[in-house]
């Protein structure tokens, strides 16, 4: 392959990756609601989780994905799998579906995309809801109140996003310094 072809291929690959990234939700947090309701507040919590996950999991290398702090701990990829399972629990509650423990074999980009999509769908459902108490976590015939979403899957997933950020710093791949978690925006 000549140099010109290699340059064109590189530009095409980068633009394709960029377009794929642009299609994912939570590069920035959506505008907040004018109204404060249980649904809009819960949705905003999930939007914040989505934003943090987007940037914590963005552009991870094989080295990043394989990193783990201790021999007994999870790798970054295993942590992403756990966050994905938490996103399914959040989504299933908003869709009034039971949870299962089925393990899926997903690639890094599939895990990232599906996690972000799950969070976006769940947040959109909550944003439109007047009564979030209907969105129980369901395991078989056991129904757990929405309150447990806050201190359970949502808080746990935020916690694990922080782990991903620390792990990628250790491997020399810190998140974009232009990410502002307070505003939910990325400065240019």
C-alpha cells in the first residue's frame, strides 16, 4: 500500500470512528428539564451516569481493558461488563421486565454502545413519567422498590465509572481534560 493510500485509509478510519462516536448518546448531558419531578430528577441521575460512563470508557486500548489493580480484582473490561449488567437492571425496571443473569459475550465497543443506549432509553422513560414508583426492580417474583435503583444500580455504576477513570490514568490514558462533569459539557 502506498503512502497516499495509507493516509486516505487512516482518514477514513478516523472519520468512521468519529461518526460512530457521534451516534452514541451522552457525549454531553442533554439539557435539563424545566420541571422538577421525581421522573426528571431520576432521569437526570441516569443522564449523569451516562455522561460519566461515556467518557470513562471512551477510547480504551487493549492495555486499558486488561488492567486490574490487584490479582483478585476485575479488569477494566470486566468492570465495563458489570456496568452493562447494571444498565440492564435499570432499563428492565423502566420497561417493567424481570432481570436475568444471562451472560452475553460482547466486544468493548458493543458493551459501550449497549450500555449507553440502555441508559438513554431508561432516562427517556423516566423523564416522561409522573409516577416512578411503578418501575420496580424485578427478580423472578420478587419486586424491589425504585428507591433501591438509586442506592443500588445507579450509585454502583457511578462508582465503577470512577474505577475506570482511575485505571485508565494508571495505564497512561487519562480522560479528555476538556470534559466538565459539573456542566456535563465538553469545552472546545
